[in-house]
C-alpha cells in the first residue's frame, strides 16, 4: 500500500482549464527536440484566426499522445460507429457544411 501512495500523482484541474478550448484546426510542427501543436478556431467568413492554445511535447510524449489518441478513437468507434471523414476536403473547413449566408 505504501508503494502505491508514493507512485500516485495528484492532478489539479482549475475551473478555467476545465472549460476547455474549442478548436477546429490543428497545426503540428516539429524540430529535432520537440513537437509543437497549435490549436486554432476558425470561423466562416473571417479571414483571420488566432492560436487559442499551444502544446509543446518531447518526441517521446508526442508518440505517446499519438498512441493514446489512436486507442481512444478505436474505443469510440467500437461504441459509436466509424467516424466519417470528408473525402477531398483536406484544406481549411471554411464553409462548415452549412448554407451560405446572405445579407
């Protein structure tokens, strides 16, 4: 029992961070020593977008994140069905799939 208590990690989640940041675009860059994930929110008709959050990871942690995401996506799809990806739309999701607005 004592050994388990020594290996425990208490993680604090503030209210502000718990709200999360919505992102519909991620840009990933890397160097020899780190991966940088920039999370961005873009809106239709707005030509400028700001980075809302940046996460910097070591290469090892980036690979652990990749594996954890793959595992979670597999579990999600087992319960909810395959996630559909739009074919041929590899660019920015500027139209958001909705009707075009008119003034």
